[in-house]
C-alpha cells in the first residue's frame, strides 16, 4: 500500500488576524507550511505530499518547497486551492496519481504533529479501517446553546453532552483512498473535517490517540505556543 498526504494550505487565516495567508506565516523563521510538510514527510510511509496552495500562491509555495529540503524518498506536488477547506481537499485528491491507495489529509495549520501520531494513523488504515482520526479527550466541558441572534447576547443552554464520551479531533486523518474519494463525490453538505463525510456515507470511522502538539494554529495565542514548542525542540 502506498501512502500520500494531502495538505490543505489554501486558507486565509482570518482568525489569526491581518497578514500573509496563515500557512505562509513564519514560525521561528520557517513558514508554517514547511513545518507541516516536514512533519508528514518524517513518516517513512509517506512517499508523496500534495500541497493545496492559496489560489494565487501556487508558484510561491512551489518555490518554498524547492528551497526547503525534504527526505530523498518524498515527492511533492502543488495545486491551487478553493474557497472552502472541503473544496481544497477535493482539488488535492483530484491531483493524486493512481498508485496511492492510502491518503492522509493534514491541515497545514497543524505544523507540529509528531511523526508517531502520523504513523499510528497510517497503521490503523493498513489494519483495515476505512477512516481514522487522531483525537484527544476534552479539558473543557462543552455546552450546546441556542446561538444568539445578536452576537454577544446571552445564549440559552440547550444541553451538556457527557464530556467523557467526547473527543477533540485533529489531523492527519487517514483514509482508504476510494472511500474518501467517494465521500467527496457524494456528500454535498458543509463539513469541518473529512471523516464526517465518510460518517455520512456509512463506513466506520475509528479514533486513535492524538497528541497535544498536533493542536491547530488558529488564533494569535496559538502562534506563541507553537514557537515555544519549536524552541523547546530547538528548531
Ligand atoms: N484551508 C484550505 N482552503 C480553504 C480554507 C482552509 O486549504 N479555502 C485549510 C487551511 O489552510 C488550514 C486548514 O484548511 O490548513 C484548516 O483550516 P483553518 O484552520 O480554518 O484555516 P483558515 O481557514 O486559513 O483560517 P480561518 O478559518 O481563521 O480563516
Ligand atoms: Mg477556516
């Protein structure tokens, strides 16, 4: 089984605030996207990385990847992305050569995922799961609310799901390629991760342990944390 990684990196990073597209922002001097690509290429099983670049940034991403060495065994491709993460992943899948039968989808915004997490996801797909997600228990209690019509108004609580049964889901998510392609061709609702498309289709999705360092860089505070983690690793 050959494994490829699709890395959606086409988002603007609105919640991070003004500046370059999020994936191109530097963490300790190196673009976030490069950290993310290296994190996936660190797995010996990953022989191709497909980077889905900001629509007007494919040439820039291509030259960044040319300038930062990857392991000898790892090829890469760059394709322009779309308006939503879902579209961007689909565009990445469309570019995959036929010989890859396992696909990982990994957010460029999770630049610090450890290779052991990547390998655990691949292993679970190799063991027969159609879809695998790394996830962690929640620290916070979660409440379902009736969203306020006016932002900032108090919101009525509707329910409190049992926290012990909840997991916060990360990437890379791993898939049998045919299953993921079918999901992207079939599911038209908006989703926030790839595994939820497979859930709608039917095949079982399984969870393996995630890692704290696979957190998503979303808001400015996350940049502080990411740079501190890198400094601790001396990168
Ligand atoms: N992504 C993408 N194409 C889009 C939107 C998002 O490839 N049209 C990617 C982002 O680049 C990121 C991942 O999907 O690597 C997760 O998305 P998110 O963290 O929401 O990033 P952004 O959409 O860039 O951030 P924001 O929602 O704050 O604008
Ligand atoms: Mg987004």
